[in-house]
């Protein structure tokens, strides 16, 4: 039977009062809860007489229970706040009473709650920003340069405390390094073989400046796009590039022609020099031989001048007359018969007969040829 039904003795579960109808007493409920908490933390629970006598006996026990509960909660909270985790790509910068204390490595780390504070900095993340500038070269030409800079945090302490805005600083430094490098280079060098060299110089200059300002950043790469002229002079610029390419092509052709002609000319020169040396040696040898022969003849002449003079005369006549076809006869000797070797003349070629000897002034005429053909056996001389 329910407590509020007839015959239930009018008893409710919240109080010992009987015969009265109404809601439960909230004060009694709170006191009971305080007594139970006090028992959990070492307090004494109140009896029925104490409840009826007033709330003076339950106050101290309830306060102790609340304090104990709060203390346990604080202990649990402090234990939870005393440990923190640093990711592999991060570094933890510990501040103690607001001042820098240390840098913690990845993993589980301990700190003093309330006293310490931790700022986590990602040191592996690569950040990128583009830069595009129009600037003047060393030879007073205008060119558009576009590049991309990649960087990361190298020193988290410098990154947090040495520079107010490291990201802005690296952008300003990039513009400075770019203008300085381009201002020291000629346009032809920038447009042709100097692209990689310029990118490397800009990277080194940026790193030097951001290290000087202690930004805690490190430049990982600088990638430059091909330099372009301003749109206003692009057509003239293209013509200049075409002329430069034509010049390079002509130079290559000239170099190829030179590589072909020069070795042949050197070979011909070497042959001429060798022939000249050989001719020199030949002339010298002939001159020395003639000189030796003359000296030998002179010695013989000194021994017998008349005989030597006669011998030289005869040798000279023999040499001269041996190279001619003329025959000199002494008709006073009484013998005017001359033998003509017709068989030898017939065996000779007709053109040689017509032409005659180069060393002779005598020529064979047509009647003589007819005579030789008609009577080859008679060998008559008219």
C-alpha cells in the first residue's frame, strides 16, 4: 500500500512526521546528504535527535566534506595539468612566471601547474610565399622577376621572442636581397645562364639577413621563374633575343668553319715547310758536291794545266753535242758520204718525226717522209 493512501499510517519517506500531507522538507534532504558526505570524509553522521533538535550539529561535518571534495578535485585537476605532450614535428617552449625557461623535445613532458606555461612551435612545417618585383639591372634595363621562397622555423626561442613579426621580416628581407642581386647583374646574364646562380645568391643573402635579425627562420629553397621584360617593351625585347640567338648561331657556324679550315691550312703549311727544307737540303748538297768537284778539278789542273784544260774542253763539247741531232762533218777530209739509219727512223713514231727533237733546229719535211716510205731498203742519200 502506498504511503499516501488511506490505511498507510500517513508516513512519508522524507520525514518522521505522521498524519500530515505535503511536500518533503528540502532542509532535511540537504542535511542527510551532508551527513553522508561527512561520513565519507571522516565526519559523524547525525541521529534522529540531532535532526529534531536543530541544524547546529550537522554544520561542521558538512563543511569538512565539501572542503575534502574540493581538495580531491583540485588534486585531480593539478595532476591532469602537470603533463603535456609535444608532437614529433613540434618543440615546446616553457615559460616560468612569464619568462623563458627551456625548450622541451617531442614526447610526454612535465610542468608546474599555474607557474609554467607552454607554447608549442612547429619546426618541420614548410611555409611558402611568392614575391614579384619590377627592378633595374646593372646595365640599366628593366626586368620583371618572380620567385617563390620556402622557409621553416629553425630556432623556436628566437622565433617567439627576438623578432616581433618574423614572417613580415623575411618578406622584407627577400625584397632587399632580390633588388641587391638583380642590381649587380646584367640583363643578358639574368635571362640566360644566370638564373640558377641568381637564385642561389638570393637564398644566401636572405639567410644572412634573417640570421642577423635573429628571426629563428631558415630558408629551405628559392625558386625563380624565367625573367620577363615589361609588357610595354616586350616586342623590342623579343627582337633583341632573336638577334642574340642569330649571333650565337653565326658564331657557332664560324667556329665550325674555322675548325675545318685551320687544320687543313696547318697541314698545307707543314707540307710547304717540309718541301722547302728538303729543297734547301738538296741545294746545299748539290752546291757542296759541285764545290767538291771543282776543288778536285782544280787540284788536277794545278798538277797538269794543259792536259786538264784539254780534257775539260772535250768533256764540255761532248756534253753539248750529245744533246743535239745536228751532225757536223768535215767535208775537207774528202769523204762526203753520210750514212742515214733509215730503219731507226721508220721504227720511230711519225709524230716524233714531224715534231723533231726539241734540242735540234732541223725538221724532216714531207718529201723525205715519202722517200722513206717508198724505198726503205735502198738507203740512198740525196
